[in-house]
């Protein structure tokens, strides 16, 4: 990652306020690079860090992190070629089988992901897949509901990083498994919307092995002087492309070995 900041502290706060407003009140804004074409990925992470500071100051709790754009399907869909990370808060969590409101999102999409729960602190740089597996308590299936705050779901990497990787909601469920008991590379996943199969894939789509995405996340955290705390919930990135949802839709994500995760969407 380029560590070059081009934005002033003032610009970072200004952009953070713009993104926070769009997130909290669910409206679309132009991607940030339209106004700041020289914005770098480091600038995006500076805005994201400020956003996290403000959410935590207003009472939200950090539950974990998410890796994004870690599969070819996702990179192709979004036109971006480098993975990203974002933070996950307690108030983004939704229970399994629940009705999820869409009126407080701009244009939500769902994606199937393998989630990791850690039981040791993990620190980069040079974090490896094995380091991640050694610090994993269990894995479980998850669905992330992403919601880019950018018009038309169109962005570049600095903008999407500033928007916390489009994070909006997440649902975990199914069956927790020890990573040693299953082959995390070859898990098949099928997503159904309203009873019809709309996307399928296998976990190897995520950087060859989903733990690889968590290692990458830990190394990006290290560049920002942060570590992954024990007890973190971490999503490794969409295996398939993301699917738009609207009120009335029901989603079931079926994971081989890990069970299924369901939810429905309401106004
Ligand atoms: C960026 C977030 C990507 C994933 O799992 O790949 C992401 C986006 O596509 O809006 O969460
Ligand atoms: Mg995701």
C-alpha cells in the first residue's frame, strides 16, 4: 500500500463527515476521487480511521474486521484489483433469520463469506495463513450486506476504503467448526434468493484460501499500527459476486460443512 497521504487533516475530517452523513442517513454521494483525484489508498484509510474513531466515540463497539475484494468475482464486479479492509461494529450485526430493514440503506447487496473468530491476538507484518489458523477459535458461515454510499455502486479503491469497504450489516449463523476439522479451501457455497439459486462458488475463490485474506487484513492493519485483537469476528470476503436485494426478498446462503444462513428484507 502506498503510505503517501495527500489529504490535509482538514480534508480528512471533511470527507469523513461526508461519508458518515451518507452512512447514517442512507443517501448516495459521488465518489470522493471526483473532488480529490489525487487521493491515495492511504488517504482512504486515514478517512476510515477517523470514521471508526467517531463511531466508537458515539458509543458503537468494535466487533471485528472484514476483508473485501478478495475474490476474482468481486474484483471483476467492482473493477478494483487490490483487496481492502474495513471495521465491523456491534450495531451492524443482525440476527440469523431476522427481517432486515432496507429503508436505512442506499442499495444493499448480499454476499456469502467465511467468517473467523480468533482466540489470540494476531500481529503483522508478515502474518501468514498458518498464523491465522493458529489463532482461530472457529469458523462459521456469514452473509455480508454491503451498501456502497457511492452513486450507482461505482467507486475506486481510495473511495471505497474511506466508505469502510461498503460495510453495512452482517449476519452469521450455521454451524461453528474448528478449522482443523474441515478443508477450508474447498467449501462449496450456494446462494438462493426467493428460492432460486442466483450465485455459487467455492471458498478457494478467496485468495486460494480464506485464511489468506485474514492474513492480508492483519498485514494491512499492521501498516496502520494496529493488531487484530483476540475474540475478533473477521469476514474473509465475498466468494461470489454480490446480489442486490429489496423489500420482500428472502436469502438463504448454504455452505458445505458449515450449514446455512438465512434472512429476509423488509421496507
Ligand atoms: C466493496 C466491499 C467488498 C467483499 O466481500 O468483497 C466486500 C464493495 O464491493 O462494495 O465486502
Ligand atoms: Mg464482503
